[in-house]
C-alpha cells in the first residue's frame, strides 16, 4: 500500500477520487493487523510520551461506528476512548467552538477517537450557517457575516490547534470516509428494509442528503486547507466497508511505526535484584 495514494498532500478534487476499492480477504487482513495495533498501543502507553488522536469524518452512513468497532476491538479497552460529538450543549455554547474538543483530548499513552470532530464547526455550520447564531459571537450580527472568510479563519484556528497538539506529543491522524451518493442510498434503504435496522433511520438523513453537493464542496475545501504534515488527512474509499477498515488500519500502522514506541527498561539498580525479587515471591 502506498500512503501517498490516500494522503492529501496537494490540492484534490473529490469527484476525481474513487469511492470504492475492494480487497479480497480484507476481513482476514484486518484480523492480523488488529493484533499489531494492540501491541503498538501497549508500547505507546508504557513509553508515555505520545497520545494519538484519530479524527473520523464522513457523510451519513459512511460506516464510522462499525469501523471503530472492528478496527479497535483487540486494543486494550482502557487504551481507547471514543467521543461522538453531537449538537453543542448549552454549556458548550458558552465557550469557544474548540473548547469541548480540547477537553476530550487523549492523555499520553492512549488513543482518542473523535467520531465527528471539530471539523463539524466548518462543515455542518457552513451548510447551515444559522447554527452559528447559537454561539453568540459578538462580531456575527447577520447571516452575511458568515462568509467564506469566516470559515477559512476557523480552519486556520484549527490548524493552529492541531499544530499545538503535535508539538506537545499528540499524534493527529485524520480520515475522511469517501462514500458515493449511490452507496448512501443503498445503506439508507437497508435501514428501512431490515426491521432491526429501522432505529438507525432518521428523516433528517433524507433532508441532509438533498444537500449532498454542498457538503462535498465544504469537505473538499476543508481537506485542502487543513491537511498538514503534522496533522494529515487521508481519503479512504468507503463504499466497501471491509476494505475501508483494512486501509485505515494499514495507514495507522505505517504512521505509528515511525515513532518506534519502546517500553522503558528497569533501572540498573532494580535489574540486578530481579532474581532476589523472584525468590521472595516464590518463597511466600
């Protein structure tokens, strides 16, 4: 796998990027990689120098929830924390737009997964600018104040935020699950056709689907403006779920192996006493 095929390192157009890739035996491949991911997280925890923030974005039904479940199921449960950001609460709206994300960051040694992320603040709010008024920003008095410059300024604030994280030991990796409109239709129909899946369906999904082109424009803009070397975006073809999960896991492994996490050794003083410690325990 060539990382450059998925990494946003130059200007992209989403319409030119494939939404479907199929790997035979992707499930089997993922099973092997999961054990490696678990081992890396254990070493990262023992070393205690870095945390990992994984950002997942994608259109409705792109498979974020199931991807998290399948990719991280072998990682120590205490080593992974998932945050799914919904509509901001009253308390969250009393702070700046990044506050609720900052307090959810993973500590060193752990993996934090943002299922929908701080990028909703330049995505959903750009598609539905009226949402911004709930933030009570002094400079925003009318809808015309929410122009491209407003959102581009927010993107720059996000770049600064992620640069600050990287400088202080948080590895930031961001993944956009690139789903086709046809496949989204199939997945929505599946939710309607299978009774036990009905609970997943919302009529809001259909309303948002009508805004598909606007969402694609906003995604393309944010991907191009916020993919940086210390916080890169990767565009993952999402029409085939097993392949999407495998590709994301492969990218994680390749990126994390660069850090060569190593558990610390015992001090020389304790090392020479290992046999004594064993003896004490065996003679209890």
